[in-house]
C-alpha cells in the first residue's frame, strides 16, 4: 500500500492526520477535552496530539528499549508527555527527527497497539495494512 508522505515540507496537523488515517480502521475522538486529538484502532489509543499547541508534537507508543535510544539520539524525541514514560514518546514534528523516521514511528505506534490485540482482531488489520 502506498501511503501519502506527511513530511514534505513542514509537518502539519493536517499532513499527520492524512497519513494516520491511511492505516486500517483508524478512528478519532477527543476524550481529554476539545484540544487533544486521540487516534484509535479498535478503540485502543495509538497516538495523541494537542491540536492547538505550537510546535506541533504527537505522543506515540514505542518499544521501551528503542524509546530510550531515540531520546538519546534526537532532541525532538522526549519521554511521553502525560504518558507512561517507558512506552510512549513525544515526537516534535518539526525538529531534528528525519522525515522517514517520523513516518516509521507513526506506523510503529499503530503496529504495537495492533500486536497486542487478540489474533481474531490482529490478523485482519495486518492483512489490510499489507494489502
């Protein structure tokens, strides 16, 4: 599946939103008030963003070991704001984080959430992703 590139030029909320919705069964809501967008797959949150804050940033789930490595390497990646610091990173979209890595981290977050779902839910989602 070819996904739109959210990282041509400055990464905006709109570009992130378009890329995020290219993944299977993504829904969104505002469970923490009108300013915090939650993206979900099958009711599980995989990304959060304060939509009115500048600079634009997103909380993304991450493998704990990789999260530590990324924080050491990039100033634009810090422990997840208001999240479990071991499993979530806050990623600044207009920072030293390379565009390809931003896309990879967005997909990684979605995949981590799906990986923990029951097989009957997980397999159809992964099949849609790889279609």
